[in-house]
C-alpha cells in the first residue's frame, strides 16, 4: 500500500480517541538503528505559529535515546486491529528484543527517520522544544504521587508536524 501526503489542516480525527484509546507509536532513529514505543499521552495543536504535537517520554525508555539523538521522529497511527502489536511495543524493550519484528511491523524509511508500512497515518515531526516535567511545577500535586512514584518524570517534546502521510 502507498501513502499520500496531506497538509496538517486536512487531518480528520479525534485526538482523544486516536491518542488516548487507540494509541500510537513514537519512532526515531535511522535505517541502521531505530526504536519505537507505544504512547497514549500527547496532544495536537498550534505552538509558535506552527502545527505541532506534544509527546511525553519517560527517561528509562530506550526510544528516548533515539528521539534525543535525532532532529526528527514519527508518530504512527494504526487501525484498531493492530492493538496487540502496539501493546507489545509498549511492554517490551527494544534493548532486549526485536519488538518490531515480533509485532509484525515493517519499517518504512521516510525523511531521514522511521515509521511503519502498516500505519494508516504518519506524522513526521521535527523537535522544537523540550523540558523535563519538574515536580515543583505540578499544580495538581496529587498527580506527582499517582503517576511518578519512582520520580521518573517525563520529558515533554513540542514538535512541528513537517509532513503528514495518509494511507491511500
């Protein structure tokens, strides 16, 4: 199957469903070495006059090393039939196994980064801003205890959507 490029303002999805319920894969790296992880937190919007996504990655995630080392990464969205594959990508580490192969996914190399042929929507993203979420900035203090018992605070990335690919 092939993809067609559309502009970000042509996106037709509910981010609460697409991100929070159906999940996505964050993937970064090169043809030679890359990693992917499942995410169910994030946002889509406008920042600094650009169409953007906001993603969150914990420090111990292997994919973070690849996101930090590269200017771009992808967000890949899938048909709900891929939920088992996305669950696998969120529960095992690419340090220990070839989870892409185990999940039955096929790497797709696009714009110096990696996505997957099985995706039905791919956002190619270029990092613009990042920051670690320090606990002293939590207004809802109960979230610190609920989500960070190990004090492994997410790094937040705000990234420009530089390309949108939709399955034809």
